[in-house]
């Protein structure tokens, strides 16, 4: 396992639609392991393929935040939302590709998601709370959408300028 570099917005790869994973190979399993290690190291609760330059429909998440609770690492391949609640939830979101920037985003409070696991078996689960927010956020990444796309154009532009400045500073260092 190894930690992979996380792409920082703006990067055109973060705005592209990802291709389905056609076969679960050792390379896909290695990618999933690397993505989990990268996510935990960041630290974050979710990480999508395009954030590490892999344009495939895969993401990882672990929203267990209670101290002392066992982690619950999840790998979701070719995920799709099969149901969304009418009830919405506002959650302050951040993103490993948009470091240190946070904004309130309104999303369905609950979702049901179907995906393939690393054994190639179909799984389906009902998510609520942070798990629902995270799953929707990561699926958005696979569709080329960022949480800032839910913000006003002015807020989005302000955050994008901050990220451009951050990238220039990192390039100089």
C-alpha cells in the first residue's frame, strides 16, 4: 500500500465523468488499498478515484468518527444511488481536493446505494447522516461534480482563486 498524491482543484480531471470499472483485478484492489491509506493519512472520510488521478468509478469511505469505535473502511465500485429521501439535510462539507475550504451543502438526508465490492458481489445499503452526505459527495466526484458546484458563482470563484494561489505556493516550495 502507498499514499497517492491528491489532485487539487482546479484540475480538469476533477470535472470529468469517470468510466465504469469493467473488471475487478489486482490493480483495482491495489488502488482501493492505496485510496484507503491516502484517505486515512489526509485525514478524510471519503476519497474518489479522480482525486488520485484514476478516472474510474470507485470511491472509498469510512465515516466512523466516535473515539474508540472500530473503523469501517468501505470500497464502492460502480456505485449508483437507487433511492433518495425527500427530506434534506444541510451539512458543512469539505474536500481533500479543496483543502481547508468548507461550505454548507443541502442534499437528501438519506440514500440507498448499490455497488460492487472487491469480490465483484453486488451490495446495497441505506445510508443516513454523514454516511449519506459522504456517499453523495463521492458519487458527485465520479460524475465530475464538486461540492463547490452547489454554491453561488461568487463563492465558487472565491474558493477557486484560493486554490489557484495554494497551487502556486506549493509549486514554488
